[in-house]
C-alpha cells in the first residue's frame, strides 16, 4: 500500500481519518463532566448511533459530496472511493444509501 501511495496509484485514505471516539472526545469538556455517559450505556448508545438510518444517510451524503467535489478527478481522472465500515451489516447499509443517491427519482 505504501508503494502504491508513493507511486500515486492510490491515495492515502488514512491521512484525514477521524474515529468516532475522537469525534466524541472533541465534545467532552472535562473528565468530571456529569453529562458524560460511560460503560455499557455508552457502548449501547454508540452502537445505536452507528447503525441508525439518519446517521448512515448523513455520513453517506458527506462521503459522496467529498468524493464528487474533491476526489473523483484525482489520479489522472480515474479516482475511486472505498467506504470502510465496522461490520458487514453497516457495509450493506452504506451500500444501499450510496445506491439511493444515484437513483434517478430520489
């Protein structure tokens, strides 16, 4: 992968990668925040957030907007995208959300 990136065959997809944990840390004000949810409740909330249709739709719109505006003409006009999901179920959700964007009658 490193060689392919160096030869401009593919782009470094991890260059601007932000995990959901990092995104949640941004909104955390301090360690003693009384509103901070921890433990099993946090895991359940996290899972619900990742699998919710609204979240998938919003993320898909961001992914496709970024690709269509910034990436598709890179690598000699042959830019491609890859969406990486944390589970097969979420990969299918993203697949159908992306497919929905390209339908003629959204």
